[in-house]
């Protein structure tokens, strides 16, 4: 049945631009088709929306024509269904399944089979900035000397900031340097499920517990375990992991863990584990700052071959402050909008595509902060910016400050006028119009204004 889906997708491919096939069409996987119900998996929800709007109707039409059957469709969102773990879970499965305890050699699938997302999680695709530099260097040191320097390495940070990326990058690098080693990557969730199922099958024909232990204690040269907070309040799994940890550590096998918080903050974690987690090195991955966010967006556009103007990268980096996953989602959304509507990827298009995500006025931004930012940028005195002088060196920055005040604060024209030394509201309106026109027609001016705007939004 799944092949039929593949055929239906291929039937619409000729109607999709080649670059967009890889970007938009193929990443949506068909997981199952059972009794007329199709389950698809999309990388994120933007992707799902676009897929539903633009591809799904044609694919279904083809499928229904082929099978003379009606279908219903539901989606699983790879990055949401199981927070931050589903991709990881799928490699873990692939890596461990079929390995039959310690006999077979486990390989990182990315070296063997290309269509996985995971090739993206390498060191060279990780953008380094002040908030992740330490974790990045620590990860590299560990990859260069596994089991020697920092054991365990404990990487922690919020959602979507690159923990899994770094963990997998370590795996890729170690595998590259030691292809004969057994590099085991597993989500903690998978570890727990495996453990529980081997407990339940204790009386089966094979001793699954022995197999489980061989797989995690004896087999790995390196154990990369993602989202260790999953152990919280799971006593027997913690006990099992304690012994796993000891066996590996005693054998000088590298252990790397990720977690959403510090060991001391994980609730319901045994003290003996908590203390072990601090034996090596603890590295935080923080939310990236503006420059890093912009660099990430650019890098990502380059990887996905999206032709992204600098001002759009700056806009996305400014607008999306939460985490890298959201940045990727925003870029995906913007580029999807551009490709499906066959419009150039401009700042206007990006603003429009993200308007529901991005609040248009940053909270708490005041006219005074706008004035200060603009005065500093143009090296004019604050008093002059608000004063009566009319020569261009002051009048132009003043007009920009008025424009930005109007755009970024909730103030009315008269209110803005009064904060600029009691100017009339019509003066403000004409300044705003003038800058609007400049921003439209003059690339250099646009870039100045967007830079100022992004600094203000980020402040
Ligand atoms: P976490 O595990 O911390 O929740 P992930 O490692 O899954 O986050 O990162 C979310 C997404 O953001 C991934 O696609 C990842 O490649 C990307 N990402 C995170 N940090 C960076 C970075 N510094 N440079 C490039 N991509 C990044
Ligand atoms: Mg993760």
C-alpha cells in the first residue's frame, strides 16, 4: 500500500520545481496506510501546512483514481510528537534493531544510507556563537579523545537549541575516526522502553535481559544518550542505567548525555546518578543571540539552497528569538510561501508569511529607546534629534526615528510628535511617508532601517 503512495507522489513530481521536490515534497514520509487511513510524517508543522495546502489534494486525487478508494489523512509531526526525540528515536531503532546483542556491529546509518535527516547533524553544520561555543568545544574535545578527557560529557539546555545536534555530531566524528568502534546513539526514552520490554519478556525463550545488558553495557565503545531527563521518577530504569553507566565508565568508554536541565535540577533522580552526571564536564547550550541566529538562518538557507537576501535573514533572526528549531520553521515557512506563490523572497513576503507568528510591536519598546538607538547610530545628539534643526544630518535620522517609533510602538502620530520636541502630527506623518518610500526604493536606506529595527526588536 505504501508503494502506491510513492507512485502517487511521483505522479505529481513533474508539476513541482526540481529544487522544491527535495525541499518540500520528499521530506513528508508515509508511515502507514491501514483501512483507508493514511498516516504521514512531516518534519514540522509549517511543512505539514504547506504540504496539505499544495500537494496533498493532487496526491490524493491520483491515489484515489488508482485505487478507486477514499482515504483519510492524518499527520505526525516529527519534531513535536515526541519532544525533540523522534528523529533520535528512529536512528536508535535503526542502529540497534537487528544487532542481536553484541554480535553484529552497529553502524551510524548516515554513513550507510543517505535519506536520513541526520547527516545535517554534523559539526560543520553547527553554527557557533557565544551561547554554544563552550558546549561545541567540549563536544569536539570528546570526539577527538573519547573516554579520555571528559567522561561523561553532560550537555544541557532548553528546547531546540542544538543539544541533539551536538550529540549526533560527536557520533559522526567518532565514527569517522574509528569506523570499527561501536557508537551507540539512543534516546533515553528508547533505553527505557527497551529495558521495560526486556523485563516483561523475562521468561521468554531467549533471555532478553541478558541481551539488553549486552547491548548497552558490553557492546558500546561510545554511548550517546539523548534527553536523559526521561529517567526522572523511573526508579527501576534509573537503577539499570546506573549499572550501565558504571560498566561503561569503568571500561573507559565515553558516555555523552543531553538533558533539558542541570543534573541538580532533574526531579526524581537518584543522588548516585546525579553525582555521576557531574563527574566529567557539564556544558550548557543557550539560546543563540541575534548574530548567531542570523548566521544560522543563512547557513540553513545555504544548505537548503534557498536564495535568501541578507535583509530577510536579519528579519527572521530578529523576529524569532525562541530557539533554533523555530528559526528553521520560520525559514521553511517563508521559503515555502515564496516557492508556492512563485514570488521572489523579499522582506515584504517574509513579513507577511510570518505575521501570525511575530508580534508586530515588541513589548515594552519606547520612543525614547528608539531615539537613543537612532541617535547613536547616526552619531547625533539626542537633543538635536528632538530639537528644531532642519539640516539633513539631523532631519534624516529624526525622520527614521519617527518612522521606527510609529512602526514599533503603539504611539499615535500626535504622541510621537510631542515626544520629538512638540512637533505637529502632520510633520510626523510626512516623515513616516518619506521613510516608507525610501525603504521601498533605496536598498542602502532599507538596510540601515532594517538593521536599526532588528536591534530595537532584539533589545
Ligand atoms: P535540542 O536537542 O536542543 O532540542 P536540536 O539539536 O534538535 O535541539 O536542534 C533543533 C534544530 O536546530 C536542529 O535542526 C538543529 O540542526 C538546529 N540547530 C540547533 N542549533 C544549531 C546551530 N548552532 N547551528 C545550526 N543548526 C542548529
Ligand atoms: Mg533534542
